[in-house]
């Protein structure tokens, strides 16, 4: 994580004597990018499925 960035803590818990803090700074503003990636994956999978089905006859 970059220096001087305030972490956006979404979860805190303890494991024994260790305090764990989960921050989502890296991915919290990525939903549009994730949707675009998933759409590309879906299109590739659909093209492959259609190609396989057309080979079957």
C-alpha cells in the first residue's frame, strides 16, 4: 500500500494475540473495472460454447 494513505478498514478481528485489520483501499473503487472484465470473460466463454456446439452438428 502507498505511504500516507489512510486505510479504509472493513473488518477487524483477533487471532490469538494478533489484531488483524482488513482494508479495501486497493479494490473498493474497482467495481466498474470488475464488471468490464467479467463481461469480457462471459463473451469469450459464450463464443467458445457456440463454437463447440456448432461442431457437434
